[in-house]
C-alpha cells in the first residue's frame, strides 16, 4: 500500500509540473507579429504552399484568388492594412528561375508605423 501511495503522489506531482511548464514557456515570436518582415514571410509561405499544392494553372488561379481575398479582408494590429494582388501567367507555368515566374504577388502593407511595398515572384520548381 505504501508503494502504491508513493507512485500515486509522484504521478500527481509530475502532472502538476507538466501543466505549469505550459505557462512558463516564452513565445519569442509574439513581439515580431507586428513587423513587416514577419507579415511578408507569412504571406510568402502561404502563397508558396498554394502554388506548390495546385495541380495546374486553372486551379492555381482559383486558389490564389481565394487566398488574396482572404488576406485582403484580414485586419492587422495597430490599424495597419495589408493588400495583396496576384498576377498569374499560365504561359509561364513550367518556367524555372531566371525565366518569368508563373505567379507574381504584389504586397502592400501600410499604416501608421509601416509602409512596405513589393512584388515577389513565385516558381513551382
């Protein structure tokens, strides 16, 4: 009985310790979530996943239009605004760098503390 009680108490202490560890971890990205670089990187990652996941140019056009509408409707922190405009060129579908890209994405992030604009090419290969 004594051994079972010790095992139960050790298990209880370990479970309480694990629940406290979740609240003591530090999220280093929280301070970066308002920066232009973080926003650009996230948009680029999602755009690249959309391009890689599309089987043909028609599917890419549908997916990227849906994605751009979603991104354009999302408010950013601090009153900042994000606007993306995709340009899909189906004739360039199989191109690799340095040829023209099948997808060019114009990104504009404006607000009280940031003004970032750029056009970024995305390739399938």
